[in-house]
C-alpha cells in the first residue's frame, strides 16, 4: 500500500520527510511505538501468549487430574492463584484455559471479519438493490439481542446430542462468528462507498479491470486500516462473549477449561473461595484491555491524517 | 419531519415480519417439537397425542401454523407456557416491568454520570482527570459484565458488613426482601448492585463518545465567537456547545439498545432479578419453554425497533442538518 501522507502544512515532520524511503509498515510501527498504552498492551499480550503456551507444557498439566488433599486452598507460594474444589492448581489451569479462550477469540474474529468484509464490500460496491437487501438483513441481525440468539443456537446444538456439534470449542466459534459480523459489514460498506468513486478506481475501470479485481486489489487494501483495527477489537469482544456463554453454561463444556467456564465454576463457591472468581476474570480483563489499547494504538498509527 | 417519521415507521413493518419468520423458523429447528414432553409419558396414549396435536393446531401445514401464530400475536395472544401452563403474555408482562425498571435506572444513571464526565474530560483535555476517566472508560469496556457483578457481590455482599446490623452491606440478589412489607430503602438497597453493574457497563463508551463530541464542537467557529463576545465558559458549554456535542452519544445509544437487553439478561441472572432476561434464560432456554422464548424474542425485537425509531427522531431533532428525504 502506497503511503500518501498528506500532513497539514504546519505540522510537517521534516525528519520523517528527509528519511529515505521509509516503508509503510515501518512508518506504522514507528508511530505505534509512540503510543505508550498500546506498547504496554502489546507487551502484555505477548506475555499472556507465552504463559498460555509454556505453563501447561512445562508443568505437564493434566486438566482432568484432581487432588482431594488440597481442595480450595487460598493463594500460597505452592499454588499462587490457589486451588479449586477438586484441588486443581488454578495458576496452571488459568493458562491452559487461556489457550482455548484466545483460540476462540481469534478464530471468531476471522469468521466475523470475513463475513463482514464480504457483505460490506458487496453492499458498498454494487449499491442499489443489493445494498438495500444486504443492509436490511444487517438491520434484521441487529434487531434481535445477540446473547438471546447465541443462547438459542447453543441450546439448539446441544439438543442434537451430536458430540461433533456440542463438544469442544468449534461450535462456539462458529455461532459467535456468524452472529458478530454486523459491525464489520457496516464499517466496510462505509469504506467502499467513500472509496468507489475515487479517481484510482475510475482509472482501474478505464483500464478494463473486472469488478472483482477492483474490489480486491484496488479498494480493499485502501480500506484495510479500519478493518485491522476492528479485527483487533473483535478478538477481545469475542473472548468476553465466550466467557459470558460459558458462564451461563452454554459455552465450552468442562473438563476443558476456558476463562468463562472457570468463572461459572467459581460462582457457587465465590463467597468462601473468592480467588476462584477473581483470577480468571482478571485474565480476561487484562487480555481484553491490552487488545483494546493495541486497537487504539493501531487506529492512530494507521491513520493517514495522523498528526505526529 | 412527520413524513420522515411515517416512512421510518412503515419500514419497521417488513423488518418485524422478517424477524417473526426467523423466530418461527428457529423454533421449528429445535428437535422434537412442542409435544416432546408428552411423547415419553406412559400415561399419554397415541390418541391423546393426536388430540393434543389437533388442539394445539399442530396438524396443519407450517405456513398455516405461522399465519395462526402471527395473527394471534397481533391479537395479543402469545400462546401458553409449556412449563407453567400460564399465558405467555401474562408471564412476560409480569416480568417486563421489572426489567424496564432496572434498565431505565441504569440507562439514565449512565447518562447522568457520563455526560458531565465527558464534558469535563473534554474541557480539560489531557489533565489528570481526563487521563483517569479515559482509563476507567477503557477498563469498563474490557471486562465481562457478569464478572463485574461477581466482584461487586464479593466486595459489597460477602466482605463488607453493614456496621449497624452486622448483616451484608447490600443484598446479593432479588428485587426486595421476600415476605417483608414494601419499603423504599429495601428496594433501593436491592437495586444498587445490579444497577451499578449495568451503569458501569455502558459508562465506558458513553464517556468516550461524549468527550469526542465535545472536543469536536469546541474547535468550531461559533464557539470561538461565543467566547469572544465574553460569555463565561459555563454559558458557552450549556447554551452553545452542549446540544451539538451530544449527537455522537445519541447515535451510539441507538446502536447500543440491543446491548441493554443482553446486559439485562446477564445482570438479572446473577442477581436473581425477576425480569424478562432471567425468564428467557431460566425458563425459556434452560427448560426449553419455547413459547416463552418466541414471545420474548418477538417482544424484545419490537422494543429494539421502536427504541431505534425514537433515537432516530431525537437525532433528527438534535441535528436539523440530516436530510429527511
């Protein structure tokens, strides 16, 4: 993507202008580093990823293993986040659950952004009847409260009694994914509407490019920045949605831990073992907060009108 | 304006029809169907089943069943609950008031808190207050509603005790003390935790949009003019800036109305609040009472469409620049 920096005349960063041939990604990275909360968020996310990867692996963790001698122990040196009602170490369990929660967040984002980009670009590019049809459908999706539909779908899948449709993270990924693309669709449609009458699109049309090529090669890359930001925020939102569904008992089923079903497990005992409720929630808070700050930093860094 | 409003109202009708078709279709997908509960009952013979099927109008084509359902809704008949055998309309109406009570308190509470914070944050951009509130807003947007509820229960119900009675500072659930006569302070004590959860949940985005709206307006020429003619800051904000600065907030409120229903479902479930969201979850989903599910889905969709319409009208009132064609 060519960086056409049109900085206001009074704010020209001469140092940046004089620097020879800085690539767009280098420019974005340099701007991103100036956003302190976003950098902190990135560091936190990397740390969380590493802990999720390494802790269960290094400790040879078995999620089904219980130990009745150490049930509901408060945080101590041996078990720094305490243990649960089956004597499982919550520190290890937290990072094991994080793997599933983050996997669900990322996979859901991919589905939602894919559908949203598809719907939004078709509606924005073709306009007219297609736009009307797709946007009315989007309105329709937005008119039923999402959580109600999610629960209904989860219940539907469960009542099939088919283990492929009711066990593991896959069904949750699919239902959250297909119900959370509306935001991305509206965003992408707006981008396509404003970009499709630009000169470079006219030029591409003149040179005989087909519609598909214009959409994919000419418009989409120019709409990439807000999509990337939205994708970052989507991961966090999906982690929260997963935790809510699992908390209500309709997400990933035990013994597979996720941050959501760890909290469901904690609800019954939180009055006398509050640590079971505090740490998984903190993990969600820190992860989503970090992702939101990264999204904020990316928004500034990717904005072509950004004033340094 | 009237024409615009009428046209928007007319547009809502096909939308609601589409929603009704979707809700009906979804319910058909649930395996077993409405008579599953009776099929395994040895006391109910095949003849009884056939009779039930006829009585419930299930022996006709799906599209006729749909037609009967929709026309019944228009007459105000939402069917009968499978679990309680009571009319769904009465079940829902008995709960709707409680949900609206909690939601309205939370909705206006959030506005009352976030509007001043947003204005102060914008007028003192990059002050410690602004930084603190922006951070709080970010945190509010980054945590699951239910977890915040659990933490409030741990702090204000389990840990902190009422210094006079020695009991919990706030009740951990319910709408009032069961069996006790009506008392305002009892109602308020039950309201405070669930309302706080819902308020905090929407505070984040409200503060951010109010701040952004005010920042945008403050750089306009007419604000400079107002300052130049010697008006005090307070007057400039109240008389000139406020009405325009609130437009982004109104837009986002319109988009967040469905979210209020989600929040109500979670909050009501955690705090055992006898509302519509809890009815949907504990009776509809958990006990497969699908007339309840259908009724609540239709009602909440209708409310969302109606509130969306109201937001549009408020928006048009606040911003006469938007076109009505």
